[in-house]
């Protein structure tokens, strides 16, 4: 794993999470505990309305921090409509130490390299059940309240988990834009570290 990303994960303080957030994270911990104890493949699909910001950040940090703690899990993201992975999301991840390849296009398939020997993470906007997302045997993690309310049923999900995050989109084109995207990214990283630290080898 890239040194900059390892250093960032080590710096993240996962002990400062509020009790309210811990309650929201508990179902994800329980789902992971069950899958890890069963020694079966873990598939997490993070779902938000446009699959452009929060769900993409969660896909990345769940994968990377899972790897950090020695768990080879599969992470995905999707929405209820296709837009694109927002460039501000990608910029924030780049500032965190990820090496980003941008092929361009209307809905670019960004590739984020985080490890010299692991495949890059592919980020692009898609509907939650579009390829390459799993059709069965996955946990559906709803990262925004709109998607949670408007997607009352996710076909074939083993578990549906509500884990909403505030949308950094509110700060687009303001002086606080970069700071707020980084804050949301670090919050998600912190909470994924809290979740996966419970299953460290």
C-alpha cells in the first residue's frame, strides 16, 4: 500500500466517533463479523442517489482500510440514476495520496491506484445493480437519506444498512469546497477504520 495512504490511515483517530454514529455502524460490524466468521466472500455495495460523491468515497475507504487490516473484501458503489463520479470527489482522493488515472469522457471510469501489487479501484457512476456490481450475496449500505427513502427494496441484498452522510455538494463552488470534501472523506475513512479495527488479525 502507498506510504501516503498508510500514513493517513494511521493518523485517523477512530476513537472519537459519537455514540450515535457507533449505533449506525453496528449493523455493518455485525454483518462483517458474520461473513468473516463464516469465511465467505464479503461484498459491500454502497448506494447513494447519483453515485457521485459519498458512495464512491465509501467504496474506496472500505476497500483500502479492509486491506489495511488484512481483509480481502470486494466493495462496489451505485446509485438510482447515472451521473458521473464528481471531479471534486476524485480531487479529494488524490489529495489523500491515491494515484488517479482519468480517461476523460462524460462518465469517466477513473482508476485509483493504492497498492503496487493490487488492481486499481475503478470509480464511475452506475445504477446499483449494473455490472460490475453483484446481483446476489452482498450487503447494501445506503449512504444518503434520499436513496434510503426512495429505494425501499434492494433485490437479493443479504442485508440493508442505513449509514447516511451529509452531502459535500452543498459546498460546491465555495471557498470551503475542498475542505468539506476532505472532511467527508476523512469521516468515512475514520468510520471504516472503526468498523474494520474490530476484525484486525
